[in-house]
C-alpha cells in the first residue's frame, strides 16, 4: 500500500460549472474525503467550484487559471479543466506518466488520451468526463414511413425530405445542424468535415484540401435543400426543445442524461458520414490534472487523491447515476453499465478533438474560424477564399520555391536571378586574362579583383538564408555572409588606397610588403567579431497579422548584443559616409573642387569626435591622391596619339603597383 499516512495534508481543487448545479463535483470530493477518513490517509480535499455568477464567461475563468499556473502561486493543487485548454495549460501541469502506475493510465482509451490529454509528449491530465454529439432519430416518424436510421448524409437528406413532404407540416424540422455562433458551431463544422475523409483511419483533412471543399459545399447544399439559415444557426436551447417536443425528424445533439433519454421519442446513433461507416464526433468534456509546481510535501498525497478521483470505481458510479461518459474502455463491456448506457453506440464514435492553436485563446480562435466559414455558408463568399483565410490564422508564411503557393513564383525568380548573377560575376573573372581588356583592370592586380568579385558573390548569397522557415541559425548566417562579403569586397580597394598613400610610414610599408597577411588579418578581425557574438545571438520573433499573412523575423536575443551592434554602428556609418564623399561625379570636373567640397563637409561635422576627424582627413588625402593620379593619367590618355597608347596604359597601370 503506497498511500500516504501521517500529518494531515489539505489539498485544494478548482472547477467550473456553467450552471448552478455543481453537486457532482462536491459529491465526488466528499467521496474521497470519506475514503480518506475510513483509511486514515489524513488527506482532505477542499474544492472551489466557480459558476457564471463568478465570471462573465468561461474564457475569463480560463484566463484566471492560466495566470495562477504561470505565476506558480500553488493556490490549487488539482485542476478540473476543459479539455480544449490542454494546449494552454499543458506547459504548467504535471506529467502524470512519471507518477501514475502504467496500468492506471492504460485503463483509459488511448485515442482519447492522445487527442485530449497529451501536450508535447507529456500526459497532463486524465478524462473526468466526456461528451459528444449524436444523431437523434424520431423513431415514431421513421416507423410510420418504414424508414431506417440514416448511415450517410445522402440517406439523411432523402429520408428527411420524403417524411416532411408526406407529413406536409411546415413546422417539422428536418435537421437542426447546430451551427450557431457558439462553440457548438465549430464542433459541428469539424465533425462534418471529418465525416468526409476517405477511411476510418484517415486523419483530419487538410483545411485547403479538396475533401474539405467538398464537405463544405455539401453542407451548404444540405442547408439549402432541407433546412434554412435560421434552423442551421439555431442554438442548443432550440435543439433540446425540438427533441422534447418531438418536432424534429433528425437532430444533432449532445449526450443526454438517462432521465431525458427515457422521455423523448428518439433513438440515438453515431452521426452519418459521406460514406457508410465513416463518421465523426468532437470530444468535449473535462480533464483532471495536477499543478506542475506542486510543493514536494504535497505531491505524494496529491497522487494518492488523484488515483482515487480517476479510478474505475468512481467513474462507474457516476456513469450509472448521471450518464457521465467515461474514458475508461473496459466500462463499455461492463454488463451493469451497458444495461443503462448504449455501449455499442459509444464504442462506434470516431473521436476528433476540437481545433486549438498555441497562437490564440481557444474562444478567439474558434470565433475566427466560424466567422470565415459562415461567410461561405450564409453570405456566399467563395469557399476557397474562406479556407485560405482560415489557413492564414495559424500558417507561418515564408518565401519558398519548394512550396507552391502565392510566393512560389517570386521566390523562384529571385533564386534564379541570384544564381545567374553569381555565375556571371564568377565568369567575368575570365576577362582579367583577356589582353584587350587589361587596360580596364589596371587599377588593381588580378588576385585583388578576384577577391573583390568573390566578395560580391558572397554578399548577394545571403539572400539564400531568407528562403524557407526563419531560424536563429539562418539569422546568424545572414549577418556572417553580409560582413564577410562586404569585407572581401572593400579589402582590395582599401589595400590600394593604403599602398598608394602619399604619407608612408612603417605600417603602410609593412602592409605594402605583406599583402596577404593584411588580407588575412582583415578577415580574421571579422571572424573574431562574429565568434564573439556566438551562434545564438538571434531569436525568431513571430509577427501575427490580423486578417493577413503571419510571418517570422529575426530579433536580437538580448540587450548586450544590441549595444554591441550599436557600438560598431558609428564605424560602419562613418565608412558609408566616406564612400559617399569619395564618389566622383565626373572624372573631368577637376578633383580640387570635388575635394574642396568634401573638406567643407568634414569641417561642418567635426568637433564631435577627434578620432573620427583624423581618420576622415587621412582617407580624404588618400582619395585626393588617387583622384589626382587617375585624372592626370586620363588627361594624358586623351592627349596622346594612338601610337602612344601602350605607354599611356602603362602609366595608368603603374598607379596600382607602388610596392
């Protein structure tokens, strides 16, 4: 016996009831407290059952529970929660697989557990009760016209149309649909789509698939043929009233208590499907879970209580009393249970869980789906457009040429353009070795031109990192390629500026004599900076666009990295400003006037950073020297005759080779 004895431990539980009848929760807790007292467990459970009187709606209660779990307040130890909120609460609930006996978990329907109780491979709850919709068929009318309970939607349509024509009663409801503005609407929609899958083992169809389109078109056609907008949009009150008064031929409704089933003229069956044997039933109901941050001194006692609250004996008791549908498989082979419950029908239900998303609150998410589908069902908006909007609610868009969507042609065009441009750049290196083009490349040696070209190729190659899903590694690689490509691109030009400087010193002479060491040091400086920031300097930030396309972007992980980038920003800004200042608008304009303008600009912006000004003056001198040299060479070229062409080219080329 592993049950806890010793010091008295008080556990706190919380639940929600959408009406004032919360006796079931209180009764179950009383059962445990009596069991604890009889067995001297010294464990007591207090339960707080919230109702509509405490909260305006269930979503408010759900948000309150999430806040308690997030803050790890330990206010409650045991939570009864709607199974639609497994995704919301899952990260904060205890993994029961680590604490419950394997045989206790295996009592429950594995499919139900997978669909309603599992969050990222953690078992975060067990079913307290289940509910699902069934087809209620008016057996009086069916017997009267010698009809059977329909197994396909075609049979339901034809049977209901025939009976209504024969009855000639305009108030007779053929099928209610249960497509109201509440959560029931989304359940009905998803059940209907699920009933159109190809086989029992097929998963839920993709939201943009032909199967989904066919299902929604069929649903709209059925509404127009045998019902109306008002009937399909009717709520549970209307549906229950039609059952109690026998005013419907067929009705879709949730499982009812034994007392109600005994007084209505209806037989229950699973919902029809497009094909016989295919059906669908949304699982609704409540789970029971344990606070993931429960104090250690309470954990063992809580597990003992939890095993009782989820035991087969307790589930059977309330199944027999209240038709509280259980998730324990073996109960549907129990003779005592099956004398009261329709076990064979329950075992035939093909379960599907309610739609949920980690990006939205549950109620907000289903409202968005309903809003869009109802635009098709009731307002005639194209079904393809509606389904695209639904997909966009949770789809993260990216630029990809591997997925055929609206971005496919654009992505493929960019990819082809960059690849083609890269090959053209690489191929242009061949021109360096063609004699008649040598005059155009005399400013730098061939190896410098090759490095420059490959720098450009690397620079434009960073666009490859923008294809496909955004990851932190891609964000980092984007910066690496940008920095490395930019370095390789300007490094040869900077080398030429230095070696042709009119003011020579030990450093410039060393650089002149050790070209490749200079290149290596220059490249290593970038490698060191990149390595300093590490591989994980970026996070992926999700940008959700209401009524638009969601996407992800790169975001610096912390403030330290952001400040580091800001530290280097002035240098790169200075470098870009200098490059702008060094542009030669016309080679024949006279370098003195150009440089005078640049010098004036410098004087206007100084007195803020002496180091910046010193570097700027040095670069201006380098630029002035090169401008004068190039201008002089070109003037000589234009004044020479064709017989002196080779001499002029030699003079122009000599500018580049000063070492």
